[in-house]
C-alpha cells in the first residue's frame, strides 16, 4: 500500500469518532439511517416502489408512513388485497423516497403484536391526532401494518 493511501485511510479513521449500534464507524458529517429518518418523520408521505409481481416493472405509490428508528411503518387500508402488498409478498426488496432522501429496504407484513400496536399508534397519532386513551378510527384499527427496514440507497 502506498504511503499516500495509508495516510488518507489513517486520517479518515482519526476523524471517525462515533459508532452505530452495530459497531459500524460513522465518519464526521455522515448520519445513520435513524438520524436521517428522525429529520424526515414530519413529512406527509413517502414514495414506495415495489417490483410488479406479474410485470416485473417498478410500481410506485404515495403513502403515509410512521418512523421508528431505522424503519418505517405503513398501513394498507386494502389489507393483503392491495397491489403493493401483493408485490412485496413476492419480492420484499423495495425502494423508498422521503422528500429528497432515497433508501432501499426490506418489507415485511407485521406479525408481532407489539410492532402491530406501535404501527397503528404511530400512524393514527401522526395523521388523525390520536392520543393514548382514545379509540382508533376504522382505518387505524383494521389496516394491515407493514414494516420496512431501511438502508441508504
């Protein structure tokens, strides 16, 4: 390895002072997915792109979302009958855009009771002003929750 390359690598490591929860070093000026999403959580909607299960072509929708750490939650009012849900059941790899930020992700239909409740609370509070002690509206009560763990695109 050349001395110039060694100097650049050492210099960049010296400037890296923080680590994410997996021990991956985050260099100065770089943000984790959780930090980026925290700054985007008040956006009204995101764009979700799935791969068409029949055509194989990209299928993009605009949809409401809630943020939790490095993941977003969506609610499908059409349940498992929605095209986007049918698509992600065939190929769970998706793309998401929130404002000007692009992500890739892996989607899953929520089956865990705690995650199910959290998804409903996040979205009902954000879009319908729900608060603890109130009843969910029909959409928040019956829609199918989907979780997408995100990575930078």
